[in-house]
């Protein structure tokens, strides 16, 4: 009973905030998702990442182990889903990226924060940063057929991560007034991303949900299995292990739909994956969280 209550206390804020966004749209109220997403991804989230990395005091050995485990996890996930997509004869541009890259930002970061506290958020940001770098390069190439290293260099998320890692490594600190300012800006990120997630899901079409649900279940099972095995292989501490499994197992990201729309892939099929996997996560993530606590 205590474990059940703990899990509910952790996941409730995540889904309640997403529910606010969902209800906001269904009530017919205006929500400029492009502006809010740009504000979060360009300003608030980079500040959150930078301050979290600068202020964290993760043991260097644990930091290295989690970073390596994240790289290996996403490498294995990538190979597995590339093979699966080819075996099922599905369109590579449409299905491969959404099945590889989860919603580690909008959903994974808040879940790690509520489940494991500030240290969990610090660990989750490391996994998110590695996934984001892979997504902005290989992920865009999968959908668009072309990737650009210059695009990576223009991403504030990348620079927030790099500078945060540099300050962490050198044990530097920004002046207190600047740290307080960056902290306030960064605190906007998590509620904005969760509400935006609800808004985005409310606006998506659920066409082809049966097939999307099948693929979502396969994604969830394979991602959990891969992250679990890799986490055990690298002997991660309990918090790092839990964060890795939760992050890799997050549902299909809404950004996958936006990329499909932008580059001419089958956006409606991706929308079905987003809806199906997000709904599935409502039941799956609490069970998974109970397993790693």
C-alpha cells in the first residue's frame, strides 16, 4: 500500500499538469504551442540543464557510468528498431525515429524529478542530453534524409549541456544573482512542457490507433528490456538505474510528429503513435516506477 501511494504521488503531478493542457484545448481556449515550445526549448530548458549540471555533485565514476550506459542503450535501441522496421517493411522515414526517441524532455525530466528529487533530475538531464544529440543528428537524417552538424551547433540545448558539463567538471559557479535568474527561468520548463504535452495530444488525430498501440507496446517492451540489461551491466547505482530505465522507456515524443509534418513523412501515422504510446504510459509508467523504486 505504501509503495502504491508513493507511486501515485509521483506520477499524479505529471499527468495532472498534462491534463490541464488537454482540458485547456478542449475548452476552446487559445494556446500557441509553437511559441511556448520555442520558449521552453530555446530559453527555459537550456537554463534548467545548465544550472542543474552546474550545481549537481554527482560522483565522477557514476557520471561516467551513466553516460556510457546511455550511449550504449540508445545505440542498441537504434539497431534493434532499424532491423525491426525493415523486417516489418514499414516506411523508414515515418516509423524509425519515433520508435527510437522517447519523450525524455516533456515527460522524462519531470518524472525523474518527482521520483528521485534533484539528483534524479541531474541524472535524467544527462540521459536527455545524449538522446537529444543523437536525435538532432541521426534522428533528423532519418526523417529528412539529411542532417547538418551546423544545426546541432545552433541548438541552445546543446550549449546549455556543454557549458553545464564544463562548469560541473571545473567546479565553477556563476555569480549568485545570475544563478538565481537562470534558476527562475529554468523553473518554467517542467510545467510548461507538461502542459504543452497535454495540449499537443489533445490536438492530434488518433487514426490507426490499433496498429499504433501494437507498435507502442513493442517499443515499450524492447526499450525497458534493453535499458534494464545495460543498466545492470554497467552496475549503475539504484537512482541512476531507475532514471535510465524510465527515460529510455518514455513514450513517443510529440516532436516526432512535428518533424514528420515538417519533412513530409506520414505525420498522421506518427500522431497515432504519440497518442497510443502516451495513453499506454499512463498505466505502464507507474508499474515501471514501482519496479525500479
